[in-house]
């Protein structure tokens, strides 16, 4: 997996451009995954905003699925926060939303097995996400993809940059 160093998209006189260091403000995060073929070349993107600061994160993999990229985007965004934060997390993935709001408690209770005793798909990523979620206070917000939400459009652009980078290395 490739991850790019975050870029600051707005000049700041602050000593840090890390949104997680902003005192008394929630971090707004939008995430998205993209896959060209499913499985196929995939990318993930995350846009983080707090106070007057912004960060862009993106990366990709040569052979993956859309669901894995959606999960990776959220994991990498939360990992980028240097300390526990209050987060408003915007996702367009019903897979991620349902996993976090409906399924994960049962999976954990059942030893990471589904209701019909099958192993949970993408268990490595669900466990990594569960670990990151435990660090923060998160409000989950579902947004409809490709519907004009500025943050979602930015995250989609970043995910596609991840795909393009993987293809360029190809």
C-alpha cells in the first residue's frame, strides 16, 4: 500500500499543519475508496479539516476491492490524528456505515464470525478500524456519493489520485 505524506492546502502561521492539534475543535473528515475493476487497481483518499488547517491523504494498491479501499481510507485518516480527537466522519460507503453501526458488535461477540458462522470478510481491516475508532469520539455521517458534497467530491478526487499513482508505477 502506498501512502502519501499529507499536504497542507492552506497556508498557516501555526507551527503545525496537523488538524488533530487544533484545540477545542472537531476534526471533519471525508473518506472515499475507488476501484477500477472489483477486484482491480484501487485507491483511497481522505480529506481532513480542523480550524484553519487541511490535510490530504491518499494511496492505493494494485489488486484490491472497493470495500477494502473504503475501509482503508477511514483507517488511514484516523491513524493520521496524533491524539484522541472529536471527529465528524463523512463516508459514502453503506458497507462501512453498516459495519460500524450494525454488524461489528456481533462480529466481535462471535469471534469475528458472521451470524451464519462464516469468517468476516476483510477482518484485518475491520480490526484495524475498530482499534482506531476506540481512540476517538466519532460521529458517523453518511453522505450520498457523487451528489455535490464538497468533502465527498474531494475525497473521491484523492482516491482517484491513489489509483492513478498505482497505475503510473505499473
